C-alpha cells in the first residue's frame, strides 16, 4: 500500500511538470534555450510555424509571477528542443484546484447490534496551476536580442501613467 501511494505521488508530481507539443511544421535541430525569444505579438520578420505548445506551472508553484515565469520557461524549453528560436505566446488560464479543507463523518451498524462510527479531515494545500499556450516558431531574420521588439517594455502597473521623461 505504501509503495502504491508513493508511486501515485511521484506520478502526479511528474505529470504536473509536463509540457507538450503538436507538430504543425518541420522541426529543426535543437537550439540553446537562451536563443528562444518570447513574442507577445507576431514578429516583424517572416517566420515558420513548427508546433503548438502547451505547458503548466506545476502543482507546487506559488505566486502569480512565479507561475507565469514557470510556464514561459517551459514553453521556451520545449520550443528549443524543436529548433525554434521563438515562441508566439497565445495566453494563459488558471486551472482548477486551490486550497481547501474537507470534513467528513459516518456511522453504521452490522449484525449483533454492534455499531461503528468514523470521521476524517482532509486538507489540500496545492495552489491553482497556470496553463499556457504558444506556437513554436522559427523567425527567419530575428531582431537583435537587445531590441525589445514586439515583446516591448512591460509596464508593471498598467493602471498608472508612466513617469514623465526628463
């Protein structure tokens, strides 16, 4: 029984770290992950689509920024294995899950007037996972990595105006 529980736990942990792809084009030789750029809009240069990508943040990733970083890293890693030098980001969504507490109780009887009862408490501390989708692409003439390009600078608080330029 203990082995079965350990195997179930290990399987769920490994499944929580999975990324997957569906080929829609021709893969290329793998590239270093550092060469894979994330695009939030189509790049200005021509590109070839290689695969549709999916990823999740994992069962034990806490904090929205950590979840986002996790899925983007996994998308880039999967794209690099396929020889893509870019990921055209398609979006994220939150999965089911979250913290919860359950309480249960029961009772009954069986022959001879014997009675039994039981109870239990279950606690789930697994956070909601973040799921992401993207397209692995090969950009034919990518802009230099120092150019923010279509990724653009990200305003950390879009509800506030940027500071005035001096």
